[in-house]
């Protein structure tokens, strides 16, 4: 065993409570999540029982108010929890991030009555959420979505197909963006749809490059009837709710990316200090030492960037530009670091006997979800250079 085994990440946490929380998360991650990650990802098994445990431990509603069953934690703390979970297994970190994203609309824009009625079960009652914006023909151009909601008295009738839905087919609730009016962003409304609503069904999960334990599926809405009491916000407000949710969601993806990159670095360090060539550990060769130094530096820069954005958010200040920057930088870093980890493990890195190749496959999706990195650059450029076509 190497004497340079990975050390826990040095974290700046604002309170004693936050330090205890992170210790609890690390314990759950090491005991319940990491040991089964490789085998279950290989088998494409979703660890539903882990989400039940996280819910029972108060970890599925961390950034939301305690009066509705949340954990009352600032984003600065919540994101570091996500990072730890993603280091143990991306399917779990990303799943918690998506659940938080799915809960956002009701927690932020729901009426008091809706929040009292639904939030406790969503945030701490063992339920799992899904966020439904994308469709087969509208991804980056999400405002062109076609799923319709037509009003019949006090009921809305939803018809259409949502695509690429994380937890699609297994979620207990779906936050669905649907068209209730004119073309474009102003004709979209948000709804909270129960997972067992008649007419809602999940297709077979997509066969993905990685993240195989996390089901991603189309969700069909075939005459799904939803009472007006499950409309979130005003009619026509759905797109701005969806975008506002994504500003925060992108921070979750950034934290997951840092967690994944940290796992790859830890594996690369572990291997390079044990593997000997030319009579020495390969970690002694400057060619690899400099790679490890660059990987560690990029990870630390990513962590600092997402935390800076989180602290702006926690202070009630605008953070959309910094969230896009964090998502861009952290996910590009995860791709680079995981690719370099495979290189450091040499031939063994290219086999499924070591986790590096899985980390590399998992990193790729983070450059695509919740706005591709091209879209993040568009968002950042608008903040930096103003809108296009002036
Ligand atoms: C595993 C997984 C899980 C997902 N989970 C969810 C989920 O839970 N809920 C949900 O709603 N969606 C989810 N998505 C969908 C994801 O958000 C979309 O895949 C993403 O927004 C891109 O849309 P698209 O795939 O249709 O690509 P497209 O929009 O068709 O883009 C194709 C290419 O064109 C580029 N492009 C598009 N427009 C521009 C432009 N203006 N300038 C420059 N380049 C551009 C893109 O960057 C990309 O490279 C998930 C996707 C995956 C793969």
C-alpha cells in the first residue's frame, strides 16, 4: 500500500454544523456508495436505496427551508456535499443535483399552499424528482418545445414527449415545462406532475456511453390530467422558471464535475505511486509529476470558481455569469483530468479493471447536460460583450 494514499479534500466550511454534515456525507459515501459503484454502473443498476437513505439522512433537500422539510443549508455547503457524493459515484451526485433542480420550481415559485402540501414529501419524504425541459426536437433551443397543456375548466391536459429525462420512468414527481400559449419563451408554463399520473409513461432507458446506472429516458405524456392547483407560477412564466432553475442546477453540475475529477486524480496518484518502472515508482518521473500537478491545480481552480459563484448566490447577488463559467470550467476540467488519469494508468487505464476509463466516459456527459458548453460560452459572452446583433 502506498504511503501517499489520497487525503480528504481541505474544505472551508462556514459552520460546525456544516463540518459535521460533510463528515456524515463522507461516511455514507465511503460505506454505502463507493464500494458498489463500479459493479452497479457496469450492470446499469440505479441505487434507489441510496436515495432513500439520503432522504432519511436529510440530504435530499439541503438548500431548501427547514419549515418545508429542507436542510436550510447555503449553496456553499450543499455543493460541497454534491462534490463528495460525485467523487464516490457520479450517478448519485448527479441524481441529487437533478432532484434539487426538480424541486426548485415549487420551492421558489410555488404558492404557500402548494409548498405546504407538496414540499415536505419532495424534500424529505423519500420521493425522487425529475426535471422535464428537453424534447426530441428541442434541446439547446428549449424555448421551441412542443409539449402542450390545454385547459379544461380547472384541469390541464398535457400531451407530448419529453426527452433525455434523468430518472425518467422511475421518478415520483416530474416538473414539466409545457406550452400553454404563443410560440417562443412566453407561451410556456410549469407543472408538477405526479409519477403515477394516468397517461404518463417512461420509455426504455437510453443506451449511453457512461453514467449507465442513472436512467435517462423519454417521458410520454398522453392526455395526462393535472389540476390547476399543480400549475407552478403564472401562466407563461414557465420558461423563466426553467432558466432560473438551471442557473442553480449548473452549479450542481460544476460541483459534480469537480468531485469526479477528484476521484480520477486520487486514482492516478494511487496508481502512479505504486506502479514501478525503471526501478522507481512512475510518480517519480517528472513527465507524470507535472501532469499530476496540473490536474490538481485545475481541480482546485474549479472548486474555487463554483464556490465563488455559490457565495454570490448565498448573498442574494446575481450569479448567472459565474454559474455558467463554473459549469464550463469544471466540466472541461473533468474531461481533461479523467483523460489524463487514463494516460497515467497506461494500458491498465484503458481497461474496465480500473475506474479511470469509467470516469472518462462519465465526464463527457457533463459537458452536454444542463446547457452544452457551447451554450455556456454564449451565456458568458452575453454578460461580457452584451447581446448579439445590436
Ligand atoms: C445523460 C443525459 C441526461 C439529461 N438529463 C436531462 C434532464 O433531466 N432534463 C432535461 O430536460 N434534459 C436533460 N438532458 C438533455 C440535455 O440538457 C440536452 O442534451 C442538451 O441541452 C443539448 O441538447 P441536444 O442534445 O438536443 O443538442 P442540440 O441542442 O441539438 O445541440 C447539438 C450541438 O449543437 C450545438 N449548438 C446548439 N445550438 C448552438 C448555438 N446556438 N451555438 C453554438 N452551438 C450550438 C450544441 O452545443 C451541440 O454541440 C440530458 C441529456 C443527457 C445526455
